[in-house]
């Protein structure tokens, strides 16, 4: 929890509730996600709250790759969306340097799913995340945290249940 640390120089002064999606399919994904959450909580102006369970999920989109570990974290922040994105990219870069395969892809992906009720449509930042409502690996952990949340006109738990019938997702054990 670092909301009170240096926040006078950051962001809006208002505290926003956000949801961050985390995914990894390279290296020790569980340890990498734990480390990403620790670093997220250590960012000035960011406090990590509830974190959903870890899920093991089949790759969506480009399918010739390993299964992912995914989760979603609820975050309180005084940062602006862009400051938050900068912080997430810094963590991705730091952890991405823990290279497992030479020239290999990044080890962790951090997405801003929701930033309060705000809508942002800029070339390098779209919120709500435009593909979140089609992805079981996002909606299932998000629904664990906030089942009544409305995403694209539907409640998170309803979307999650439907997507989980189409896309492979299991609690990680
Ligand atoms: N809500 C958001 N959260 C994080 N990054 C975002 C968001 N909206 C746009 N971006 C942009 O997406 C870029 C990351 O693209 P990348 O190639 O990693 O996409 P991806 O994570 O593989 O795919 P997807 O966006 O479908 O999850 C970042 O450089 C960032 O500028
Ligand atoms: N299961 C799963 N599939 C994905 C994921 C992910 O995090 N989990 N991330 C992607 C690019 O953001 C593309 N496909």
C-alpha cells in the first residue's frame, strides 16, 4: 500500500478503483505474477486490494503457445490512466528482462481493464480494455472480485459463465 507516498506530485488527487489483468506463459509464471503484484503495490499512488485466484488458461488468439497463468487485481490509485499505464509498462519491462528464452517474448502482460467508469479511446490506451468482454481469462477472475460489475451491458458473472463454456479455464493448483 503506497497511496500516501508522494501522491501530491501524482495524478488527480482522487482515488479511483481500477482492475488490472495479469498474464504470463513464460518462465515461472506464478512467481512472476506474484512479483508483478508486489511491484504494482509498491508504485507510488497505487494500492493493490483483492486479487482473484490464479487460473490456468488455454491461449486465446495465437494458439501455438503454452497455457497461461492469469488473474485480475483490484487496485486503488491516485494516478491518472496514463501514469498507471507507464507504471505497468515499467514493471513489464523490468520483469521481461528476466529472459528465459533468448529473444523470447515478454514474461508478463499487465493490462488496465477498467479505470473507474472512465472511457478512454486514444491510439495507445483504450479503457475499458476493448477485448475484455470476449475473454474468459479476464472475465472469470474479474467476476470473482465483482460479480455484479457491468461490462458491455452484461453482468460480469453472466459473461464469465458463458465464456468459460467456450474457452478452457481452470483454477490453478
Ligand atoms: N487498457 C490498456 N492496458 C494496457 N495497454 C494498453 C491498453 N490499451 C492500449 N494499450 C496498448 O497496448 C500495448 C500493448 O500491446 P501488446 O502488443 O502487448 O498487446 P497484447 O497485450 O499482446 O494484446 P491485447 O491488447 O489484446 O491484450 C501497449 O503498448 C499499450 O499502449
Ligand atoms: N489464455 C490467454 N490467452 C492470451 C492472453 C492471456 O493472458 N491468456 N494474452 C494475450 C495477449 O494479451 C493473448 N492470449
